[in-house]
C-alpha cells in the first residue's frame, strides 16, 4: 500500500521571492484594473478627462506669475511657462501615481479579503491612470511649444524611455508606501505632505543648473531630478546632463526592486490587518 507524501504548509519568513510567472499569467487582470480605475476616476464628473489638462495648466499659470515674473527664477533661455510645464508633466505623472498607488490597498480593502489576485497589481494600476492623464497633458505641451516658437527635435523620441523610468520609480515608491500604509494607517496623512515637500526638492520650478555642479550628483539621488531634467532635454532641445540622468535611473530601478521585495515581505499579513 502506497501512501501519499506528507505536505507541510508553513508561513514563509524573511524576504519572499517575486513570482514573475504569476504576474505574467495574470497580466490581463492588470489591464482590467487600469480600465476600471479610469472609469471610476472620471465617473460623474463635469469636465471628465479635461481635469488631466486643467491641473497642469493652472499650476503652470500660478508658477509663471510667482516664480517666473516675481521671483525671476531662470529657465535656461526657455520661456518660463514652457519650462515649468515641461517640469510639471513628469512630476504630475510621478506624484499622481504615488499618491493614488500609496493609498490603493487601504482604499480597496475588499480586494484583499474577498478574492485572490496578484496584489501588486492594485498599486500598479494607479500607474496606468497616471500615464493616461500624462498623455493628454503632453499634447498641450506640444501646442504651447508651437505657440512660443519651440519645435521638437528627434530627441523627443527619448520621452518614451524617460516616461518608462518615471513609471518604474513611481511603481517602486507606490509599492513600498502601499505596504507601509496597510500596517501604519497614519501614513495616509503623511503622504500628501511628503509629496508636497518632494516637489520642491525636484527641479519642477527651477533648473538643475541652479545647484552647484559638485552637488548635483547628490541631488540626483532623488530619481525625479535626473528624470525631469532629461524630460526637458528631450522636449525642449536642451543639453543633456548624462551623469545626473544615470544616477537617477539607477535609483529608480533600485526603488522598484526595494518596493517589490518589501511588498512581498509584508503581503502575507494584508488580509489579517486590512
């Protein structure tokens, strides 16, 4: 008489590897979550997707008056409204994704306790909605450039890999904050303040050239520094700062890996504490 092998199921401890196969097999679910988030985002709104355009337009208008006209912040020879708009777009992509993704698990607790799905997809879906807003606002930037006599060069093709790196950084931070917020709910109040401070530590309203060159590598440890500067170089035809971009790109990839592994480490407790 043969007996079946004994299987002992125990909780895993420490760092849990990422199940890349599971993520790939359920990739269609990520698309469904992005589609759902887009519908919910603009459901029963007066202006719908126009909010994706109005937010950067109004922000740039205020920045142009306060920092461009009054404070006289330099813009590297580019009209300040265009300069600020080119900095605001990548920042809004990052901040929208992080703000939404960081709170996604707390705001969608039913997905943690009712059904099983690769839970990384919940914060990741926020990236998709942020990219959709970014694409609409990018068209406005092209119109603004045309009005001011700035025409894109072939360097504008670099917008695609730069956008991908911004999404990588945003996903890493979102995963880390989403996992942290489930355990420590007061991070819901810390997140908006953190993003506000982070914006002023990023070259949204000022050029990287204002920072002494010997300190620029340190500033680039903030991944949005090199990525915003590179986005301006790609769209406005400015010189490239390859050193800053390289540092920020490496930090973005490291942030993704740290965020994913930390998320996996604490994921097994989500259903218990949600």
